[in-house]
C-alpha cells in the first residue's frame, strides 16, 4: 500500500495535480496497485480558509505518508502579505520540516520536442542528464548573514555530513544510469568548494565503478549549452545548483515539461518546477506533463518501481509523437489540446 498526500495549492496547481491523480488511478488499475491518495490544503488555498499557508494538519499529513505531490503555490492575491506569511515561506518550511536535502532535476529532451528549444536540434537530440542540487545547506542558510548601510554579507558553509549524504545519493543515482558523475564547484577560488570536492572524492572510494570528473561552475554553465549530451549526473551545492538546474531545464523546452523530486532521509516531495501560472489558471490550458513526470519520479525514487516510471515516460512520449500539444509547446500550426484532453491521451497510452 502506497500512501500519497497531494497538496495541489493555487492557480494551475489543482488542475495539473488532478491530471497526475488520473494517471495514478490508471496505474493502480493496470498494475493492481494499492494506492491511497489524500488531499490537503496548502499555500493560498489554505490561507483563504485558515489564515495560514501551511497548517500543522497539512504538515503532519506530509510527514505521515510515503510521498508528497505538490502542485504550485502563490499568486497576486497573496503577494502583499508580510514575508513570513508568504507562500514562499511555506515552501521553505515544508522542505526544511521534511528534511529534503537533495533536489533532483532531470534535463531530458523528448525527440518530439527537439525543435521547442533555443538550441540546435543536433546539439540537443539525445540529451538526458540529472542535476542533483544540495537543498538545505550552503550560502542560502549559512550564518552570519545580513546587511547594513555599508556592507552586505553571507556565509557559505558545509558540514561534512551534508556533503557526504548528497555525494552518496549522487553516486547511487549514477550507478543506476551511465555511471558518470560530474562534481561541479569553484574549488579554485572557494575553500568551501575545495572541502566539498575532497569529500566527494572520499565517497567515490565506495563507488569505484562510477567515473568521477570535476568541473568549475563557470565552465559547466558553458558546457551545458555547448554540449549537453556529455553529462549523465551532476552534483553541486545549493547556490550553483539553483542556477545550473534552471539553465539545464530550459535548454530542453517549456517550463510545463519539467518535473522535480526533493529527497530526504525519511521523506520525499515531488513537484513540477513551474509556478501557479495565474495568467492561465482555471482555463484548462496548463500543460500537466511536468506534474505527470513528477509522478514517474515518485515511482522511481519512493516506490522503487522503475518499470512503472518507464511506462509513464513512454506514454508521455507516445502522446507527444502523435502530435498532441498544449499551447506552451505548440507550433503556430498545431491544434491545441486542453489540459484534460492531453491527460486523457496520456492515460489512454498507458
Ligand atoms: P510560473 O511558472 O507560474 O509562470 C511563468 C510562465 O510560464 C507563465 O506565462 C505561465 O503561464 C507559464 N507556465 C507555467 N507553467 C505552465 C504549464 N504547466 N503549462 C503552460 N504554461 C505554463 O512563474 P511566475 O509567473 O513567475 O509565478 C507565478 C506565481 O507562481 C507566483 O506567485 C510565484 O511566486 C509562484 N511560483 C511558485 C512556485 C512553486 O510553487 N514551486 C515556483 C515558481 C513560482
Ligand atoms: Mg531557481
């Protein structure tokens, strides 16, 4: 029995999560799985009822399940709340409370969409790599931090255990793929980066089958757009990963295509990388593929059912190959499918 908690959130969140639930229900039938899905309020949707973006009740539910599926949060209606009441604060809190220290962002190009990117199809075709970003440490959390009238300061600091646990996850991921890991840092300038690199090399001793390469982050930014096919798995700290995962994602096409997984020791949360898209919310226009692919990542990481994940990816591919497109990935002469139409097609292709 798999216990999934959904927190659809705001804007297109509920629409794309409904698509994902439809896919999960289809998988349940196909593989005779037992899945329970429990929905909870989060973000603005929760604020409107409880004056709180994240209630203890929702948090407890997220802690007591096998996997969380998040839609998106935020929107103009809640933009002017004080900082600590904003949706972003609730997002950071949930990640922290669940101890989600590793963020996985696949950069995978679907053949059918090879023309949707700003890069040339021959550079892009066949691209399939994973960016693993450390999520709960580094300069985004280090103390001391602050600014006054004359200066601003932040601290980049990593504890040994923080680097070890993410390095281990990265090597384990590489073992399941092409066994190539690139450690991206700035060890030529930052002592913290040299420390990070040393630890990654120490952990490498436990994974001798993986080929480990070091790369400076500035070069990596260039390599990702010059020759993305060279990468299999990338591991990097919070700050560099924030930037690299966005570049890597966008070379593959639309925001509406990109899933993510955030993993901790005891919990995992899956979500599309896009936001609540208030401009198209409630119009049945959103691309649900990012959220459906997030379900694939859930079956891979949380349920260890790679064949189910592969099945989902194949159904997405088949649907795209049939020419079906939501507006965000359509060419001007394509027929535009709605959220529910493309979801029905993907479900049928399962
Ligand atoms: P956004 O990702 O919501 O939208 C950017 C553009 O991409 C919009 O034109 C939108 O229509 C389009 N888009 C996004 N997802 C799409 C999909 N699945 N299908 C088709 N088109 C899609 O980013 P934006 O506009 O900067 O933020 C809107 C709200 O979302 C803000 O309140 C922001 O704080 C929040 N946000 C929440 C995130 C989260 O919940 N993790 C992440 C990013 C933003
Ligand atoms: Mg970012």
